[in-house]
C-alpha cells in the first residue's frame, strides 16, 4: 500500500513538474521533508535496524526527487 502511495506521488509530481515547473518545487520539498522525518525516526533504532528502517524513506525521497526533476527536464526539452 505504501509503494502504491509513493508511485502515485511520483506520478503527480512528474505531471505537475511538466505542466507547472516552478510551482512543482513546493510540493516536492514538502514530500521530501515528510519522508525525511520518517527516515530520521527510523534511523534512531539501534544498530542495523536503524539502516533497515530508514532505507525505504531514503529511496522514496530519491524517487520523488527524480520524478520532479524528470518532469522539469522534459519540459525544458520541448521546442516551444
């Protein structure tokens, strides 16, 4: 269920970045901030569990960043 939610957020951010590149940065930062809180909370677990619990949030944050930048990059490559 969480994976579907992250994929949905990535799709929405990519479309928003394609249609409104400047206005897409605020939702992207908000999503990354939320995922950062989860990553920091997960990393407080002791030992290897901290890395295991924080990894899904880090990879989700990276996916959100990539989808937003891909939408803006695609928009920049258009001839008009």
